[in-house]
C-alpha cells in the first residue's frame, strides 16, 4: 500500500466517523429548529447548506483531477452567502428525509473522489468552494471543520430550545 493510499483511507475514515456522529445527532433534530438567533436559518437549512457545499467540493476535486478550472457559479449573486441562501430556497420544498439522503449522497461522492484522487496530485492546490486554494488533505479537513462548526451551532440551538421548553414547563406549572 502506498503512502497516498494510506493517507486517502485515513481521510475517508475521518469523514466516515464524523458523519456517523453527525447523522445520529441531526436525524433526531426537529428540522425546523431555529439555529441562528439573527436569521431564520433552521437545522434543515444548515443540512441544505452542508450538502451544497460538499457537492461543490466534489466538483472542485473533479476539476483538479481533470486539470480544469473550477469556480462556484454565483448565479448572479454578489457573494457566496447569497448563493447559499439561493440554494437553500431551491431545496426548500424537499422533505427532511430527502434532505438527509441528499446530504449522505454528497458525502458518498466526497468519499469516492478522495479514494480516486491521483496520489501524484494530492499536494496540488486547487480552488474550492471556500474561496481558498487547498490541496486534497486541506480540502477534506475544511469540509470536516465546516460541518463541525454547523453541528456545534445546532447543538447550541437545541440546548436553547430545551432550556426554553423547560422554562415554559416551569412557568406553566406555577
């Protein structure tokens, strides 16, 4: 087994472990759980966001392997946050179950592209949907870190939600 094969398997193992924990947590959330106090984004919206971002990362990696240019098509939007807001609205009619399946498919595609990535190109930097140039290892770690960030936000939102329910129960019982 080559070093690049070991590295890619280790990256995939990290993706698998992180997603298993994320899936177990997210699948128990109410999809309409408000996550950000300063916006209307919910757990459902963050799953859409993570799905779209990983799909873009897969496309970026494919472009890197093919030696083609990659750019996120902003669809007339001014910046990436506006684009992801548009993508959120594009997928808003899908069921929670369908969104979770799409999230899993995006991860499966990312796993596949990592395993198929040519060992000799692993240190080649390529543009990513994070608007940064990363090599394969940094790109995968950025996906993992981005997912962990949003999972932490969902955990905090759930804690606020449970605390508010407890407060309501206490106030109602007085």
